[in-house]
C-alpha cells in the first residue's frame, strides 16, 4: 500500500494561497458531531508533545482530506489511505507501529466491512484510537463492542469534516446527542459533553462581523504595502474570542513574483523572539522560584561578577532600564580570518549559505564584549538587544538546557506550535521560509532561513532577542495562551498572576511590561494603533512582524512580512501599514457591537 505522508502543516501550501480560508462560510451552524464512548476523556486530545498521530481515511474523498487538513492545524499528523484490499493490511500495520495515536475516518457504509473493523480493533491494542463516522447512524450497532471514542456526524460534508476534526482537539465543544436509538448501546440522548480548549477556525461572521467588508478593508491596505514596495508579501491573522476569524496571505516571497506567499510560510520573527521564546522561559522560571527578578546578574552569572554589571537587577534588564547601550554592531569588527566559505572544525558556526564563522566566536568575543560594555545609570528606558542576550544566558545557566530545546519541550510541542523554533533550515524545506535581506555587506547572499539579525546569526542563529521563525498560526496559539491567562488545550502553562505580572505596565518611566511591549499612554503616538485599548500588549519585529494581544476585546492580531527584502526599508512604518490594519479590525468589531 502506498503511504501518504504530508509534513506538518503542508496542507496549507495548496489550500490557502492568496485566498481567505473561510470567506465563503455563512452564519454559524451548530456542531452536530456526537461524541460517544469518551469514558476515559481522551477527547479533547491532550499531551500533544508526546503524541505521534496517524490519520487513516479514504483520501480520494474530499471530506476525508478536509479532516486531515484540519487535524494538521493542531498537531503533526501522518496521513494513510484506507487499505483497498486484504494484502494491504500487513503493510499498513507495519507502518502504523510507531504511532501511538490513531484517528480513523469512515463513511457509515464502511462499517459493513468486517475485515476493516477487525483491523481497526487490532490497532486499538497499545494505541489510543479515535473513530470518526459520517453518515446514517443505522450502522452504529456494528460498533457496539468497541470502547474507544467515536465521533459521529449524520452527514459527510466539508462542514461536518471540519467540525469533527476540530472536536478531536477541543477547537469545538461537543454538546450534541443522538437524535434516536441505533442500538442498546447507542440510544437516543447518548453523547458526551466537552469544552472548547483550543482555537476554533471560523469566519468573522460568527462574531457578527461583516466578513466581506473586513476582508476588503484589510486587502486595500495590504495591497498598498505591496504596491508601494513596503514589503513583497505578508500574512495577516486575526483571532477573537478563541476563534481564528481571518487568515490570508498577500503578495510574494520576493518582488520577482515567482513564489506566492502562503499562510503556511515561516517568517523571521526578529524581536518577536523576545516575547515568544525568552520571556516565557523567564516567566516559567520566575513562577517556579528558580529566578528572582530582584536578584542580580552577578548572582546568576559568574562571568558578570567581575564586570560593571555585577549588581544589575534582572527586573531592570527585562524593563530595558538596566543602563545597557542599545546595540553592538559585532559584524563590523569581523576580520577576514573570522569567516570562511567552507565548514570545518575551526569554522563550525553557519551564519548563511556559504558563510561560516570561527568556532567559539560568541563565547570568546561577543559575550565578553557585552559583559564589559559601557553601563549607564539605570532607571531610564533605553531599548537594548543586550537585555535578552543576558536573560537567555541566565535561563540556560539555571535550567542547564539550551533555550532552543527548552522552549520546544516546555511550550511549542505541547501547545501544538508546529513550526516555531530556531534554525528552521534544519527542520523545513528552504522554499517554505520567506527570505529577508539580500545581505551585500556581511554574509553576501540572500538570507533565507538564516536569521536576519547579524548578532543572532553570529551567535549560531540562537539568541534571546532574535532567531525564532514561525507561522502566523503558531503566534495565534501563543496569543490565545496569554488571553487565557496561561491555559491552553486543557493544560496550564502559567498561573494567571504570572501572565498579568509580565504583560501589565511594570515601569514608572516607560510603557513596558516585563519583556512585553505595551500600548503607549501618549495618545498622540497611536501605538500600536489608534484604536487599540490600553490593555494591549505584544511586540514588533525589525523584519516587519508583530503580534498584539488585547484582553479587553479578546483579540490577537498577527502581521508577518519581510519588509527588509531586498534591502532594509522604512516604508512599512512610514505608511503605518501594521497600525492601520489593526485599526481596520477594531472598526469591524465596533461596527458589529
């Protein structure tokens, strides 16, 4: 049997293009999916970081492909086709053996296939199995003997397929009941109730918002950005009230127009790394009492004890009030002997295609330079990338785990953030990563999948202030985690008090939270946008990215672009593209009230 394998999230590459995902959906319809046999509360699925999920269905039927597409919004899923003959069962059994969770989609007519039902029951031994059944319920009696969960929907359609798949992960709550008795086991009124625990993928109309008008307004601004060459492309995502209500890709990877931007593309997050990698790590360590923000750099870092930063408090570092200088252009100090076009033991740190830096350069040169750099009087707000270099070092010294591994294990994998992470070229095809600058001074190549920030690149692509790559969907998940005050997917990652502490205004001299940027009380600044509420927090990124989260409106706004391609340009900011799109969202919300 031919195995059909699709990489994480790859369905979006062909599904989305430049089309809004759900623009054609009408008014919200109830979820008719009935959940049966959920005695162990397997549904909604939890513990995603430890699951290896397989999906089996008739992949020649569009609705079953839709099931797979939607499942892949929440977790990595390997697709398999239903066996077409008896000879395929042994091969399929071998291919499934390393998957610990199996989701099977069947039409009600498939329940007459005794050999198939026997095979499915065999797979339930040693695995957690979920069965989806679409169509007339008269054949449910064929499943009277099973004890694994069944999701039944009376029709096989795109809507029922989407709803069933979202129900598996808690994107939709299950509340429906069997409308009639189909057997003694599956009697009228049977059904389990679940709650929504993860993002739902819907249309703005479900929130009472005029979806077409919202799309038209956002389209006009995004197309202006591309027309004015502020950025060759962008992805915009809006989530409100736990529902993704808008998601669309615009333009192309480059101005050549050869590769359309897709919502499944990875972007260089730049300084959004600060609040999606380093800050959550610090939040976790503070909450567990491993780090005290009122302790000093010297307390946690031996190397800092002999420097002028020995008594610098971590709280000041997180607020950008430690007195650090804003930026050190390390790449300008490179000597010819520090770089090589070939890798070797002496040049093992890859900073771009065909460009390697001397092994140990970060430890030998960059980190000591930061530790011994000028220190101004603390207490004044000066935005500095050095802050998050420091906090990464503090975190790694206290956990004993490289930050790129810590965030994957503690946050991204269990949350279902499938693309977020450092060094994306090691995990994804180059074509899926949006290029940034055509670097003509330092790396002398087009940067694609290598961090744009020079210092982060020289640190091996892994830094506290930059280096993260992700999709808009990943950021939406993270935004919802914070809107939920630390809970997502039925699991708690932070206490509500921790989220409130870090995201609220914590400075007497600036608008900042701890790590997080915030709404500017100077109303003439209109930052991050004219209509954003005073509760709004988030961050921007130098490459043309941002995420803003507004608890008052339960809103997450994500804008991803590569405005630094082919060279750094200020047009995205001068045209206020990000802020104007954010205001268009608020205007749509206000019009619906």
